[in-house]
C-alpha cells in the first residue's frame, strides 16, 4: 500500500473528512483529494502536517513490510 492510500485509510478510520483536513492544511479539497488518490505527490512537510492533523505518527503512513525485510536482510548477513 502506498503512502497516499495509507493517508486515506487512516483518515477514514478516524471518521475525519477530506474537507476538515483540507481546511486545516489551508488548501482546496480538490488538492487534498489529489493527494489521497495519488494524483499529487505528498511532500514531506505536508505529510507531517497531515499526520499532526490526524494525530498519527508519520511512521504509520509507511509500509512496515519494507522495514521488516531490511531487518531480516541484516540478520541473515550475520
């Protein structure tokens, strides 16, 4: 799952609307919708702001499997 989809999933799980997040960011709803649909790239600063609005650690927007596979590679090398 990509970051855009993860943002959408977390926002919806908290019952927060796109309108609310867009207003908090000071951007148009269409712009925010573009982030969630992957039509627009979410810059690091914007992701930090979204994480803050959703009261969620930034790490939760990333695929943990990526980090798990890197950890396993390190263990196999030992």
